[in-house]
C-alpha cells in the first residue's frame, strides 16, 4: 500500500492514469456507437505491434513528434510556450530540401549538411520568435502562430518555384540520395541483401517494407541530452530561473533577454531536427505542397503534455502517440469503426493529464484511510487482551 | 479547555503534517468573542498554517474546530465564509485595474432581476459599510491608484461585505507606515466594539501590546499557552516565543569608518512614468560603517536601490563604487564590483520560488568554478555549500536544502536571501527592508549579521521604513524626503521626533 501511495504522488502516475481513462472513454464511445470495444482494442494493438513492419512504422512515425515534443517540453520548462514547433519543423524541411537538392556530395558530407541546414532553419526561426519577445515584448504564442502560416506558404512557394519543382507533381525534386539516412538504403535492394535477409524474415520485413532509419536513435539521444542540459548544467539552471522568475533572475545578473532567445533557439533547433530527419529519412525525401499544416508541431504539444513536459518522458509518450495513430487505422479497417475514435482517445488522455491533482488526491485519500485503519487497529488491541 | 459559546473560535488538538514534517503538533487556540487575539511565534512556527486550516485552505490531520461553541467541518474557504470567517492574507489579492467596489463584490456580485450586475446598489452597500466602520475609502477609486494602507482596508471591507464576524489578519502591518498602523489599530478596536472578533498575526511586539487582549504563543509547531496582554511586556513576550532571553536592544561597538566605498553624486532618477523620484541626491557610505536611510515609503527609496543595482537608467548623476562609475550598466556588472543587495520584495526580486533552496542560494554565482567545472553544475557541491548556510543562518526546517523555496515560511525565505548575499563577502551591502516579516529572534540575528559585516570592513547602506530599526542599527542616519537627503546625523545625536518631522517634509529647507 505504501508503495502505491508513493507511486501515485509521482508525476508519472497522472500520465498513466490519464492513459487508462483515455482507454475507458474510448471503450464507452465505441460501445455506445455499436462497436465491440474489446475487438477494437485488439485490432488497435494488432495494428500497432502485430508485425515487425508495423513496429518499424510506429517507430518511424514517432521520430518527428518525439523531437517536436522535446522542443515544446524544453521551452515549457523554461517558461515559454512554443506553439511554433510546426513552423520551425516546416522551415527545416524547406532548408534541408534546398540544400539536399542543390548539393551533391558524398554521404559523409551530404547527410550532415542537409541535417544542419534544417536544424539551422528551425533554430533561426525559434530565435526570431524569442528575439521578438525579448526585445519588443510580443508574446511568443502570437508570433508563433503567425510564423507557422508564413512557413506553410513559404514552403508552397518553394515547391512551385522553377528551380525546385518536380514537373507534373505536387512536390519539389527529391534530395540527392547520398543524403538519405534510411538504414542500409543502397544495400537492401541488392540481390546479396535479398539472399542475406532471407534467413531473418522479421528483419527483412522491417527493412524492405519500410523506411526504417537512424532518426529515432538520434531523437532519443537528443531527448536525453536536453534533459541533462536542463537539470544539470549551468545554462539549464539559468534558463529555468528565467522561466520561473524573470525579475529575480535579472536582479541576480542573469542575462534574461539572452536566455529567452537562447531557449527559443534551442527549442527551434530540436523542432528543426524533426523536419531535417523526415527529409533525409522518409520518402519522398522532399517537401510537397501543403494544403494545411501537417500537425507534427501540434502533435508535439500533445506528446509534451502526455510526458508531463519531461524531455525523457517524451520518448514513451511519442511511441504511445504514434502507436495509437498508426494502430488506429486498423481499427477502421478491421472493425469498420471510424478512426476518429483514436482522436477522441488522445484528446481524453491529454485532457486528463491536465489533472495531476486527481492522482495526488487519491494518494492522500489512501494515506488517510491507512492511518485511520492503523488507529482502529491500535484501539482494537487492548480489547483483545481483555 | 471546555467548548463553550463564549468563544468565537476554538481549535483543539490540531495536527498538521507536510509529508514527514510536523508543522502543527496538537495546537490549541481559544479566542473569546469580541476580542483581539494575537498569535505570536517565530518564523516557520506554523501560524499561517493554523489560520489556513481555520479558513478551510488546508485540512487538519487531527483535531476539531468549534465556531461559537459548535463543531465545524471547514473544508473550503466558501464554507468558512458561510460561517462568518474572513481572512486578509499578507499578500493582497486585489485586481489592480478594477475599482474598489468591483474588487469588493468580485465573486459575490449583487444581481438585479435578470441576473444583471447591479453596480449602483453594490456601490451603496460598500459605501455604507465603509462609513459604518470609519474606513473612508473611495468606492470608485482604482486599486492601482490608492496607497497600500488603503488597499488593506479594501481587503478588510471585502471580508466584512461577505458578513465576516471573525476576521483573520495575517501580518497586516508588515507593509504599512506608522500612521497607517495606528489607523489600523483604531479600526480593529472599533470592529471589536461593534461585535466582531479579530485574530491577528504579527511579529511586532509593540503592536500586540497596543491592540490585543490575549496572545497565544506557538513555538515550532507546539502550543505554548496564552498570555493576558495587559500583564505582559515586550521582553516577556519575546522570551516566551523564542524560549530564551532575546536582547531587544541592538548591541554594537563604535564604528571605525575607513575610505568611502559607495559614493553617489547629484543622482536623479525617474520612475517608469517619467516623474523624478530621486532628485540630485548625494550620499556617501564608508567602509566599516552602516548608513541608515530613514524615510516614508515612496520618497525615492525604491528608485535609488534600482538605480544602484542598474535595474533602471539614471537621468543624471554618478554612482561610484570603489572609484568606478557603475550607473547605467548591468546588474551583473554591479555585482562584479562586489555590491550585494538584499531586495525589499523577496518574492519578486529575491527568489525563484519553484526551485530548490540549494538552487536559490547560488543565484548570482552559480557560474563560478566552485559549483562545477565547465558547463556542468555540480549538485553535490551546491548541497554541501547550502548546508553550511542553512546551519550558519539557522534557516528552518534544518535539512531543507532540497525543498522547494516556496515551501519555506516567509521569514525563512528572507533568511535564505540574507544568507546568500552575506556569503558573497561583499564590499558594499545594500539592505533594503532586510527584516520585513521576520520574528524578533531573527531580527536580532540580522542586525548582528549587519554589524558583523560592518566590522569586517563592508560599507552598509540600510534602507528601512521602520524608524526604530534605522535608529538602532545605523552609525549615520540620513533622512530621505522627496528623493533628497534632508538631514544627516550621527547615531545618538537625534531623536525620533526630529527625524519624524524631517521624514514628513517638515525640514527647515
Ligand atoms: N505547503 C507546504 N508544504 C510544505 N511545507 C510547508 C507548507 N506550508 C508550510 N510549510 C512548512 O510549515 C512550517 C510552518 O509554516 P508557516 O507558513 O505556517 O509559518 P509561519 O509561522 O506563518 O511563519 P512566518 O512568520 O515566517 O510567516 C514551515 O516550516 C514551512 O516550511
Ligand atoms: Mg506566515
């Protein structure tokens, strides 16, 4: 019981409880709509984890939202609300594509350059938002939303420009293949590979049927690095101090404006990395015309909140999120239930995450009940002796 | 003690724990009807916690609350208000750009037939209560335009408007000027004579003697009994509270001033609205002396300190620190010239409340190699360093290094700031209201610390709205009025009356 109480007081408990509530609400909605909840959940898990290929796809789809999630969580911990993750993501895809299309170098140079271009794009846009806040006091949410749209139209402009447009399509030219980070990209289509992989069917499936790439590993490393940066370095200390109390930080001689710009720069860089990895890791390896925002940034917000704004927490949260989205497609195929049900579920989870007070209450209630029991036990003892 | 309707409030055997820490250990409180009842205790003794329980903000783990002899389960402030309990918190909770009336009715609006807000009726009601108790507040004034004392009366009105019969005041005088305090005490007596009961928390013993009938004492969460105020005196109250004899008189040797370390010449500083608050001010502080700046709040003290710290730009004049001009630079630069400042508003300027105590003790110097080489911050070092400060400055509860700063009581937060600033071993120490909200024991400690710093050779500028403090601690007393020094005296060559006159603008100039 003590272990339970201790556990409930931890922040992670509220995340897990919210996930549970999300499943329950989804089950109720499914049942009311006339679908079998058990069957639907089975289809969900089957669709997310049933085959090596599915698992690979869940990981692939988790990569960008893990990074945008980390970007948002990082900014949030330093008191900034980076709703501009979407725009920073797009800025990165644009710059990565332009560099990747223009340059044709060996992979050892091409890959870092393409990725760096994207990261720089996201960082610059983030820093710009931070600068506007630090210099002119314009709230980052407003500038973020505006830059999101500016980036969307800039992306469409670049796609349609003569220099980059791929004729008869809605996308730009793909980047040179030396910039791809798909695992064993060249090798896996050769005969030797087909022979070698014949013996290991799961690996064959994961490699050949998906764009499995190194992105997720990079993203995990970044999440861990950001956590350490915040919790253990002098810079992270300053950023948090500014985030919690600007005035006290200023009074103590911490350069507040520089901190705000720096924080948004780092957050933007991480969101930019998400975009860069998508260009280098996933077909069609370029930008396409956007009718609406793709949601990588906004899903990052959800991931960050599910993770309780912990950078490392974003790792499981992004996998959960991507598993739900990807597996959710099977719910539609197998059960005929609309995949919107998954959105309801995610919405519910995010909603209940916002109620950490609930788990703390339960912990306190259990504690009191336990103490009452102990008191009653004490009272009972003399009775026994008599 | 029997439960009886003779008592407006009775709290019996109240136990409250925060985790493993016992904040209140079976505390009793019996408040007779129509009296002013003071609660006295050191910083962190649990006074605010006890009142928060009475007001329904916290729940006691054990114990009973009785209102007018009836057992009461107060689970929320709404419930407390329903039972006629009102509370004025130390930090006001008013909406700055609302009028007095709007603030008072907020959350308890008078509505007409169709649920439309009836401002006219509300205004009349507010005016009526204000007149009944002689508050003379203007119901149409905006909160941001009225003085702190007036704002506090608005808070009290707000409680009365909701039908409070029992009024809790948590450190109501900490932010008031002497005349405002007098007025408040007058109001308190008037309220009790009209049937109200008042519970007041204050660290100022004089005020207890002047205002209260009885005084309950809490020491480290334990109830130490209550005293009849008529039969007590300051020394008696202080020693009961601390558990040892407290020396209320500041003891110090003669100062041996050296060279001038802080020199201010013809300084003019405007506030954010562009109005000059400091006007051609000249001031010198020498090594080994304490210069006290006496003055009423709002005579340029805040702007002077902000200018010294380079938080705001000066319009004209020079601020010289050890021969270097530091005006219009950065707070960092000033700090690097060995100037340390104890700010007056600890929550706003002094602390990062959500961070740990050990993170707060290195706010200015976390970048030094002492706390980690290169980019990393060494938390073991922080812990060790903070531990010595906690011990040396008696910051309570001991072992609080890894607690959040927000969990410390107000007085202990202040001690943490003082510990931090003194630990920098500064050449110049600016102490702005350094004992605000501190108990007498802690005040004694702060004063001793300031004097020890002086004897070490630091130049100390003490700015305080408490005339007693300035007179007791300073070697030189300067009076500030309208942003100018209007008088300068050696300690002992001037009395309270003369200083008071100068502070109020009654100088010969
Ligand atoms: N929410 C909380 N969480 C943890 N500890 C707390 C909390 N509130 C109060 N405490 C602890 O309980 C003790 C009593 O605090 P309280 O604020 O009641 O003191 P106080 O008597 O009002 O002191 P002061 O005169 O300094 O205001 C302190 O040691 C404080 O650290
Ligand atoms: Mg208190």
